[in-house]
C-alpha cells in the first residue's frame, strides 16, 4: 500500500558525531549553510589581488570614504591593501624599519586615537612569534601610525636599550598582544603581564603589573559598568575583566571572572552582538556576562578528534553576520594550514561544517580572514602560490569562484538523514522511491542522487543520479523519476555548475514499501 508522500528534509545542521542511522539532522554537506531551517548554497568568492607576498598571519579592516584599508600581517612584512567594492586600488608595504623577522610571527591589530588631537585614527600593530606555540614567551614590539598613511609603521618607544635592542619605558615588547578600550592601549603577555598606557598617549611610561595567571593571549573591549571603559582578557587558564576606576591609583581594577577555562587559539576568539565565543582545548565556550559552555552534540568530536593540535595557533575565527554564522577555520588531519571550517549558526542554533575552498590540495584553504565592518562582505586570504603570490579573496559574492574574469563552478551539496520504515514501526521492509517533487529556489541544473544501504552496518552506496532542471523543458522534467529500492535511503542534492545556486523548499518523495524481503 503506498505511503503518503514524505517531506524531504531533516533538522537544520550537519551532524557528524554518533552514528549515521541515529540521526535526524543532515548527514553530509559541502559549501552549504542553513537559513530558516533550510539548506542553502553559500556565496561565491572573487579575487581582489593575487600579489600577497607571504602567508598571512593576521588581518585588520578599517573603512573610510568608500575604501577598506586592509592591513595584512605576515612573518616578514606587513602590507596595506586599499580596496573599494572588491577592487584593489593601492598596495603599500608598511613594514617597520628594524622589524624582527620570524617565520612564526603572528599579528594583532587595533585602532587608537591620535594623541595630537587631529582626529586621525592610528593603527596599532603587534607581532610576536606565537604561531608555533600559544604559550611562547618571546616578546615582540608594538608599532603605530595613521591608519590611512602609506609610510612604514613606527615602533612605539621613547628610547632603545643598546644592550638588548628593545625599547624601554614603553608598552613593548610583550609576547601576547594589544587591545584598545576607550582612550587606553593595553599590552599583555606571559605570566599575566598587563601594561596600560597613559590617556591617549603611548609615549609616556605605562603602568605595569602581573596578575596571578598564565600568559594572556587576547583582549577585547567590553561594555563598561557606567564609569568608563572596560576590557576583557583571555589568559590560558583564566578570563579576566578590567574595569575603569577613576580617581587616585591605577586607572583600572582587574578581577578574574573564571578560572579553569582553556583557549585553543588566540585567533579563535570572536565577538558578535556583544557576546564572545571561542573553542577551548576540548569544548566550546561563550561569555555573555558569565562563562558558559556552548552545547554541541553535532560535531564536537568531529572537530577535536581531527584537528591537527600541533597547529592549534593557526585556527582563526571569522563571522558572517548576515547569516548569523561564526566560522572556526582549522587545519584538519595532517594539514598545517586551515583546510576546513566548523560553523556555529547562532541564529539557527545549530552546527555544520565545510571544507574550505581549494582545500582538496593540502594546505591550500585559507590562512586568515576578517568580516569588514561597514562593508557587507568578508575577506579571506589563501595559501595557494600563484605566479604572483597568494590571493586575497572577497567572499559572499554571487555564486562562483572568480579569478580575474574567469568563472569556475563551486561544488555545493547536502544529504538528508536516512529514511526507513523501522523508525515508524510500520515494517522491516525496504522502501521504493518512484518520484521526487523538488521545490527549490534554483539557478542552474542540479543533480539528485539516491543513496542507501541494507542496514546500519552496511556500506552506503550510490543509486541512480538524475537531473533537477532549473527550467524544465516539458512537464516530464518537472519531477524527478526513480526506480530505487533501499532499506535505509537518503537523498543527496548537488549543484556544481557555473552560476549554480539553490535553497531547498517544500520537497516530497513518493515512497512505498517494497517487497517483503529484508534487503541484504
């Protein structure tokens, strides 16, 4: 007896942990996100320039007069890319004189007010050899200059100690990094070191002290308590809050909000809508006034079991606010650069993942990225070496990969959970699928493959693959016809043509019990 048509769709998200059979979510996907609970192809990306001279280890974005001033930090240099609507206008090498070269240099950037009161904004930059070890104690100098300027950055310092070569009486060197909150610049590093600048002045001698924590690796400005600015700092074992204390004494008081936290990567901490998110060494955490674990029953084991932990400092976070997404790009397996992304969709309350572009060639995914505030599209940098250098990409553009004027298709697919008659208690029989009524917002033809197996221990095999036409030429092409019989059956939708795009709607599969045998 035929069954009622079965809606095609699973719970939003891609579940990797647990078994394939014990799953109500989508079972697989690539370059696919979820919006309103439905699978949707991610946007494309286009080349801004392929002349990035080195691997990128930190990015900063600032917008002025329809120009995005992108600063890219590298192990041996730092450069400014002036980009307008995805087109490179000017590149400038801003490497400071006497910059200490190190293949493990990792950069942090922020913006500080001009002490001369000109209204200019200053770019503050810090580099230290942190890429190989998050607990590195070797310090790096702090550099500063007007953000729109094209001159090399200048070292923050009053004088140089001839014995050590380091600047004295100033904020640097530090091994952790820098952050600006209000009119203060903070520098931080090993053994809980914190240095606080004078108001709007990085030249004066800072206030310096050590907290009873391990190395501080990242800082963010925090909404204040009503008395002034505040700052949030991540040590390797603690979360620290600094609040403004006007009057005599140090300008900030610090307290430890939580002990026993962990930080996987200094580049993996990200803020969205005033809430901070990050992966620890074995779980995901957030801070919205208190520290909480982010529940992840979807792919937590998938992430931590396959992460190349020796390359943990390569993990970086980027956000795509339009879709409520937080991306953690990470090196998977034996890769030493980021080849995959784990995604937490805050809006949908679900998790999924994807290989990064071109990551099928090992270590050629992405090495750094940033969502450019004011501008609506993120930027990311790859590790594929062209004849000119590496490539800076603008993401979430149309549907294809665009290098210069050449367009390439981006493969995107999703696969449902397994349909069967066991879960409903109706039968132990196999099921026969005769027809699919596909409801899609669609550009370009797609393919639909029925996949299945005989039981939960059996290997998944592909059945027939048919075309879902974007523009059917006849009534016969308006539905997809099959003659597939599987005991456990899933549906894989794929787009892999230039200009291809999709968003799943209310689709149905016409299925019915097959013969009385248990398929073997």
